[in-house]
């Protein structure tokens, strides 16, 4: 394509100055989500332009700071204080009663007697069956004993009868009682609603991109996703045993998308079935980490096999360990790095290298090994903090604000202030991977809808646009020389997409015919998708990404 100069040197200098100013983040002024702006924020753009790895890194750093400040604000809020006050109305049940509640209603979350729910302005739904518990009842039991004298003989009254002493003993009996779960109750209209949940359910619509994102998030899920009515009121859950995700039906668009991302985060980093996540990394077990030629060596084993084999040689007099090797075409590829030495997970040394901190594969391996090695237990609270923080960051990237839900959810799982900071590496690495996967899926769908599967298809699309609209009367001027199918294909083969996009953007900026401008916008979207799905994989060293169409 014959290239046209659009900007003078002064224009370029001004643009570079503005770009430089915009890229600098003032860390002292982090913008916190404003709940009053939710409706505008979540009326989402159709597809965001792909960012460079450096831009993505800055974005995730900023989102991490928003998350920290947002959680801090929530914990200091009146809502959190009111939640703690109201939770004092509920008490723990005995072990036997807890087991009984679980057997009768496995999805129960918050149970109380009928009258207590009424005091909290909630009414038990008609037809709901109570959960049977054993209620302790205190009573005093009277016993009579004959009064004895110093010689041990009964003391008699004036009439000759034995004098009896009455004693009272505290006793406990049990009676059958009934409690009801929160899901079995409804708020009484017109009465004050007490805060019993740490979060506000997300009510917003997403806008025109809901269908696109729903499709993409389902497509990238490592496990099947189904939509069912969850009776407990839970938004969703990941079932590692049956390898599936279930999302509650009937929720808002925003709540549905956020819940899907949350549960898929669980499946990715906490699921135990997904060795395919390690396609860019392999594991070796060595009886002697320092000198591999000494002792037994097991090469290219799965992480599960590695843990098993390491356990069998853990008592060796040599120093056994588990190492990993990248196959990602990076500067760190094809070299061995220790993951476990003896029985210690090497978290501190791994975190010294930025590539490892940002690698999803390394962070997933660390998360999977955490319960088995190291001095940190992978608590349920840690898993929930990881999954919801990932859901917040991924949603935020696509213009969806979940702060009303995420800040409260993460805040109530935190055990201490360090817990979020200790998990930021795995949160950012997994968020980055999910964003990449969703964008790739969205871009594939754009190409599929526009019937673009090859460079020739993309060239035909551009050539057809030029012939249909003939912008700037190219076809009627001398500039048409060399401006044809062959020249466009040559630019594409040379990965020279910039000049084509500049040309289309000028059409849009100059606000030419409405139909022409709309088609130019659509063509730019196709070009961006084409670069990500077809051109980039061809240029990458190492493993090629499969870009087959659906």
C-alpha cells in the first residue's frame, strides 16, 4: 500500500509528550472506585485494545493498589461494624448439632430459630421445613436425705419422724428444637434490613458486550460451566471432585460474569486435574539437587508424580529436591531451577526473579505445593482471597467494576494485613493469563464472524473496503498506482499493519461519511484481532499458539 504522511514533526513531538505524561502514574493519588459511577462504568465498551506486556504490568499494579485501599476503606466502614454487631445475634452450635445441620441441609450458611429471624425482620418462607437440633434445657432436681446426728443415727422430730434435708442439683435435659437457614427466610417488607452479608450483590447490567464476554469466559474455562438454581443462595462453586463449575441462575449480568471468573480462578490455581496448565514447564525429581549425576533422577514427570517420587526419596542421605524447566522461548528457557529443596518450598528465591513472579505456571505450582511444603498452610481464606482478587482485576480490565462486592468479600476473609500482599504474585500472574485468554477468545470470535482465517482473507477485506468506499478518491487519482490487492498483501506479509491502521484512523478522525467511518472502525477491530490471533503467533519464538477457528 502506498503510504501517506499524516503528521508533521511538531505533531509527533506533541503526541509523544502527551503519551509520556499519561504513562506516568502518581502513586500517591490512586483512584478508588466510586460506587455512584457504577452504571456509567459498567455500560461497557465492546472490546478493549490489546496492551503491551509493560502496559499490562502497570495496569495490574494499579488495580492491586485499588484493591488494597478499597479493602481498607471497607473494614473501616459503618457497614462492616454493623455486620459484626449483627453477627453477635448468632451463636455456634455444638459439634453434634453442627453435624446434624450439615446432614439435614448441607448448603446451610447462617441458621437461627424462627423467633430470632423475626427479630431480625426476616420471615421464614411458607412451607419451609425446620432443621432439627437438640436444645439444652436446664432444671433443678430435688433430692431428700435423712439428717444424721454425730453418731450417724437419724435425727427425729417431735412426732418421731425422721428429719429430711432437701438439696437441689442443676441438671440438663434435651428437647427437640428447630432452626432455619437464611436461605429459608425473606426480608419483611417495610422493615429495616439488617446487614447479614459482607457484600452488596451486583445488580448492574453490562451492556452490549455481555454476550461476547459470556461466550469468551465460558470458552476459556478449564472445566465445564453450567447454570443452575443453587438453593443455598451461593453465587457459584467449583467442584474439584466432579470437575465442574456451577453458577447460580437468575443473577444480574455483572454478578454472573464476576462469579464465573471467580470460580474459574479456583479451577485454574486450586484445581488438581489440570496438567495441561504446565505445557510451558516441566518438572524433574532428583535424589541429589546439587549433583544430578549422583542418585536417582526422574525427568519430565507431572507435578503430582513429582510430589509422590520426592516423598519416597525424602529420607535419602543426599539432598533431594524438585526442579523445573521452562519451554517458553524466554531467556530463562531450558535451564533448571529449584522449586523444592529437601522439604522446603523455595518461595523467597523464586520471588527474586521477576519472570518467575509473573509466570502463571510457576505461581500455580507454588500454590499447589503450598499445603505439602513450606511453613504456610493454604487456608480456605487464602484461596478465597486469591479467587476474588483475580475476579476483581480481570473484571476491571474489561471495564467492569465489582468493587461493591469484591472489597467486602476479600476484606472479611483476611486474617491479617500481610495476607493480601503475600498472595499478590499469584493473583497478578493468574489475572494476566486469564485476561490474555479472554482477549484471544474475543479476537478469535471477531475473525470467525468476519470469515477471516488467513492473510489472504484479511487482504480481501481491506481491498473490498477500498473499492467500495474509495476514500480520498484514490481510485481516480495517480496515487492508485501500486494500491491494490498485491501491495496490501505485501504489507501484511511484512507485518506492516501500522500504515493501514493509520489510514483507517484518519478516515474516522476526519469524520467522513457515516457508513464509511463505521466500516473503518470495524476493519480496525478486525486488524487488531488478526494481529493477535494470526500474526503474533507466527512471530513468536518457541511454542506456537494454536489459532484455529471455531
